[in-house]
């Protein structure tokens, strides 16, 4: 069998050369752009950005929100220095920590197309987040539950705020934290009549693909009204904040019922496979499950493994601690077809992650009858009074058509 | 040889010679990437042209923290993606190069280098686009999984999965073990 590193070598050896015609044409056009942009760049860019903003109705609303914010923030005056140039970032962090209601719009600009990615509301330690597909996340400060647009529970895990971190600290990946010594003494890069603009380097963990972050802060309130996160290239994320509690959605704070599982079984750690009968999981009649690979060590001891190797797992493990377990699951469809997970799923006790069957969990059309199927499953592992025996609850469903919404 | 940051700074001040150096430095790699992603030489040449013109347009506000190669490779990826999508060539090209019933590729045929490259191209085009991207951007352009994840707007795990499946499928295709699997 051909070794993977030889395939890599082959790919590395692919080499095309540009033609003289292409070189000539490209350089001619590039130089022409350089000459032109030197003369007209400012006006053209301003016009393009404005056109893009005004084409997008969501952004129009958001632009309106910024104006409203500029008026509202006067109600929450900062009692300290109003000499904008000397306001250290630490003062902003202090002021933010006093806020008990925050509303967030999160936009993404990709390839000059701006779209609202999600909207979130935070109040009294609870958060509701609504995604662009109608999916929802409810976080009550203890547990975070995710529901798809059909109100099916698709994930359950420890709250983002379980360790008492303030909302702003969490959603800014630590930028708005007193612990962030890198920024606490930083003063604004720009000072206007009403706003201060801070220009911050990205958090160390995000530095690989973020260029920098600018945060616009009300000069009187010292509350952030806008955060712009620049990525490599021209893409950026735009986050808008307001503090008007009247805008709370009806979902705040009433998560849907999480529903019942399609099957449950006792399962022995490192024991044999168990066949679970599934009820009410349309298209799927059984699951074969195996629990193994318990890990309860320190972050430094995380085993080398394709899944553990990702940067997400150590971060999550550091936050939540152990133990974790590996679950293999094979599903049997009503037609009697078997499919396996791509690789094991990592489980924390009491949490409900999402698993999928098929290539990169996106489904497959190479089933025996050639039809596409995608199985999504949501296992929950619970402890029992016996150390090596657990209760596994399984919810799952089968998608017979390709869909971008799952 | 001046590094990219110095060249970019000079380009920002209108230095054409620095732009020419950047172009000479990366043009072939970018063409290779664009062609491997699209399996269309003409489209690949258009993409390289457009990426450099776009680079010239935006260089004034460019704040580069990583390598220019990564930035340009990402631009090539995005432009190829757009071209394939907007011109609706994607499906047509893939169908054109995916035989209705793929034949296993005999290892004996890999002897001649030219033929090997051709076989590799044919095998690459049989991968789902996201897997092909992951494989080429990582191996050929040197992007990290995290950088590819940001481009594809998915998790690093997913990119690693796509990369692994892509490589496995390539290996199987070149060894004649897998027939035309079309998973996504």
C-alpha cells in the first residue's frame, strides 16, 4: 500500500509554471491598479464600504443601533476620568463588570458579504443566543443547552460562565478581563468627541488567524459599543453591543423541553459492545455502542490521539476537567444497514455532545443502496453506583437528504 | 533577498519593482494550487491574475501578521471557490473528470513522472472539494489546520478529518483500492 507520506511528497512535487503571456498581462494590470489606486483610493474605498453596508438590511438596523447606543449610554456615566487619552483599558473592564444586561449582534464579513451570524442576550448570569438558522443556545450559568431550529436538543454541556467569568470576558476570549495584563494599561489609539477607540492585539490563542481587534467605547459610559475583529485579508467580524433591556426576546429565559431519549442501556467501561434498541428514531432501529478509554489525568498527560490532538480538546479539558470517555457507536437502519462513526466520540459525564455518522459527520451516499443518509446522535453518559458501570442514553435521528441546516 | 514585509511596505509606497518580486516569488506556487483545486488550467491562470490584481488593490490597507504566502494561498482558494460557484463550473468540471465508473490505477503506471502527476491530478479531482482544499492547502501551501478551518468556517477537527479522509482516498485511488466514493 502506498504510504501517506509518499502521497504528500507527490502533491508537494506538483509544479506548474506561469506563461510569459500571463506574467506580462498580470504585471501590466497590477501596475495599472497601483498607479490608479495611488490617485483614487480613499474616495473609492469609502464609496464601496458604504454601498456594502447599505445593501444589507441587517447592517442598516445595526448601524441604527449604534446611533441609539450613542444616545443611551449617557444614562450610565463613568465617574472617573473623562480625559479620553488617559483612560486605560482596565477602566473599561471595570465599568463593563458593573453591567447587568447586554445585547449583542454578531456579524461576519466574508468576501465583502456581511451577514448576521448570531444575536445574544445576557442578563443576571443567563444567556440566550439565537443563530442565523434559528438554532438556539440557552445557558443558565450552570448548564448550556443547544437546540436546532426544530427545537431538538443537540448539545448539553457545562455553562460558559460556570466559573464565574463575566459575559464580556467570555465572548471577547479574555480581552475584557482584569487578568489580561497585556492590555490593562493600554490607552486609546484614537480619541473622538464621543468615542474612544482601542486597538488591541488578538489574544495569544487566536493570533494565528486574527490580525487585530479594535473596540469602540463610549467616552462617557466607558462601555463598548462596537468590536471589530480583523482576520488575515479583508475579512472581519463586527460585534455590536447595546444595553437596553426592553429588547429581550420571548425566549428569555424559557428553553424548550429537552425531550426524551430514543434508548438507554447500562454499559460497562472497557466491556463488550452493547446493542441498544431505539424507539421513535425514525429510520434507525438499533445502536451498537462500546465505552472505553477513560482518561482522568492532567492536561499535560493527554494521550496522543487524532481527536485529543486538536487544540479544542485540551482547552475544554482544562476548563471542565476529567474524567472523559470514548464512545464508539454503530447504527443499524430500518433497512438493516450498518454504519460506524468516523472515530470515537469524547464524552464527559452528564454532557450531551453531537456525533455524526459519515465522512466528517456530513453524511454519506455510499450506503448499500447508494442513497444519501446522515445520522446525528446525542449520547449522554451518566454515572451509576458502580464505578465501571454507566448509564448511556441515546437520542438520534436520520437525515435522508443533504441539508445545510444540520 | 528582502523579506515579504519589507517588500509589502515598499509596494504600499508604490514600488513596482517590489511588486514584481512578490509576483515572481509566488506566481508558480499559486498557479499550481489553483490548477490542482480547479483542474482547469485556464481558470487557474485567471485566478492568479485576479488574485494579484486584488492584492494590488488592497495592499494599502493590508496588515499582514502571517506569511504572505498563506495570505495569497487563501486568496487563491477563495477565488477558485467563487469562480467554480458563480460560473457553475464546479459540477461540470467534476463530472468531466470523474469517470462514471472509476478504474483502479495500476501502480505500474506510476513509473513515468509525467504520468504520475497526471494520475495524481485525476485522483485529486475525485476528492470532494473540501477534502481537496484541506489536502492542498496544508501540503502544497503550508497552511495550518487552524488557518484552513478559518477559511472553511468549520472546526479544526473537521479540517483534520477532511485532510485525513482526503489522503486516505488518494492513497486508495492511486493503489486502486477505492472506486469512486463520493461522500461529502
